[in-house]
């Protein structure tokens, strides 16, 4: 090239780009956007707890949000398994120590009309005790008023989160005079809206506890209104609150009771003596007429009825205020113990009602043989344990100590022999007028059982 000549244009080189490069680029950008949105939504969800829903669709959305938060909630509440066998792991290419693996329980949430139900698989070290201790924190995290925990079967827990308590509303009924069917007493409804019945067959006794004004006597009226229309039932009442039983809570039910007694220890002792003699005489009658010593093999009949003995304020007959009454109280305790222990096979059912089921109010020999325990509101955990057994300490959210207040009048905690755990029940309220009006139509069914107390109209 000669000096001064201009240089030619630089030739351009075209490098072809594979077709997959823009596709991968857009995919990476899309993945980055999704990642940023997901991280932002997780942070927002942690700081915005779900509100109480009202509609079914809102409840489903609320349950779905709780299910999405479960890994985070379980780890922060310590409901996880840290696998110690993985503590010595190291990263392959750097040799850096890795944290141990953490497993959270698998759980399945289901929406319910009053909240949610969840079934959680247990892990080593994460079981009923651990989840029960965290029930209050779970209630706060889920926006529930209460979370109940129970063992559904080995390796599986059932959690119930309640948005509102269906038992808080009062429930008044007017008895219609229909006799009980299948020898099962209607108790009330539980917090899932299911009807709760108490089978009477082969039942030794029932204990009912609760501070004054919680609904104990109303429950007895409801039960007696179910029993009164049946001709194969006879009723005796010992009311320890009043001197004259006709002036007490059971006065309007006296027309259907073949015997009654007040707080007079001597009169009560005579009635208990007669009831015991009737019970003992029934053994020979069953053997000679039915060919068996077991009352419930054939069940109640008009000639051999079920005898229901209600002992209200039972501590009146078990605790002596003076030395003169001590002998009568010791005799009363002996007869009451015999009724509770031996009455099941001879057709006697004794219901012990008292404010506190501790040993100073009702002897443990009586309390421990009664198959059904029911407690309305009590003020101390010791009172709850005395009424329902020591296992109630494992279910603090179900303890009757939470049932103090006007809105809880008529709500009780029930322990049944045929079902595990404890159950809250709303018993209906029956007024004295309605109960007395119904019972007056069935006074012709009152009979004195063979060998029973020779009293007319239930008086002593």
C-alpha cells in the first residue's frame, strides 16, 4: 500500500447465537421474578396473620394460610425433630460443617364450621405433652380462641382450633314427656354439635361436681324429666341443702319420687338403710324369677324397676359437725359405699352431686367406683382432679377451671367410660315449673320397690 492511501473497511465477523440462549435467559429472568415474589410474599405472610373468617369460603382460605405457615410455626415453637445423627455432615467440595437436619411433623388441616381440625403425625420427642404445652401459642398464631389436643391413635394427634365457642350460648328446653330410649340419658351437645348420651346399662354410679350456680341441679331436673315417664324407673332423692325436701329444688318433683329426705342425718340414715335392704333383697328375687344375679341381663321392668338414687350435696351425709352426728355419718358413708359398689348388678344407680368431689366431701371409696365423672365449673385444679381424675392435668385446655362465669352456666366436662379423653358438654336448662308440670302427669307411675321404704308421696 502506498503512503497516503486510505485503509479499507474492517471486515465484520458474525458469531451465530444458539437458539436456546434467549430461551434460557428469559427463563432465568422469569425464575428470578418468581423467587422475588415468593420471598416477598413469605415475609408479608409472616407479618400478617389471618383474620377470623365468617363464611365457608373464608374459612377455607384461612385454613389454607395456616397450612402454608405450618413449617415456620412448628420450627419457631420447637415442635420439630433435630436429627442428631446428621450433626457431623460436611460439605463435599469445601469441607464446611453442615447443620443437622430438621424435620417438622406432617400435618393435614381440615376446615370445620367452628374452626379447623388437624391430624398431626408425631415425631420422636414431639408428642401429646409437647403439643399440649404449646396449645396456647398455636391458638395465638392461628387466631383461635382455643386449641384442643388429644391422642387420636398411636402416632397420630388430633388438634382442634375453635374460632368461636359453640357452647357459650345458653340453651333452654321444655321437656316433652317422652321416656328415654335404649336406656340412655340425654346429657346435652358437645362443641361439635353432636348429641351426647349416657348409657345407663351396667353403670355403677355418676359423680357431678361444680361450684354453686353452675347448673348441677338443672341437669338433675333434666335427667329426672327423662326418667319420670318410664314405668320401669323409680326415684329416691336425698337433698342435703334443705331440712324439708319438699321445700328444696326437688320439691316439685316429689310426686314422682317414692322416697325423699332432707339434711336430717337420722332420717337420711333410715332411708339409706331401707334402700340397702331393698338392694340386698333384690338378689334373691333376680335369682328366683330371672335365673340370674345380673339385673341388666334382662333390664328394668315394672316389677323390677331401675332405682335411681340422687344424693344432692352428698357431703352433708358424710361429714359430721359434732360427735353426736359422727355415728350417723359413718353409717351413711357405709350405706352409700354399698350402693355405689353393689348397685350396678342389682338395678340401683346412685348419682352423687356435690360442690367439690374431694375426699373430705365424698369418700374416695365411693368416688373411685363411679364410672362416670362430670364436672361443671370449679375454682382449683385439685377440685378438677378430684372430680375427673388425675389425667385432666394433661388436658389443661379442657379443665373445668375455665368454666367459671355466667356464660358457662350449664357447661360441664365429661369423662365417659366408653370414650377416651374429656369432652365439653352444654346441658339444657329446665325450669322448676316445667319440670314440675311434666312430673305431675306421671305421678301414677310411682311405686315403692319391693322391700322399699314405706313412705307415701316421698316424705320421710
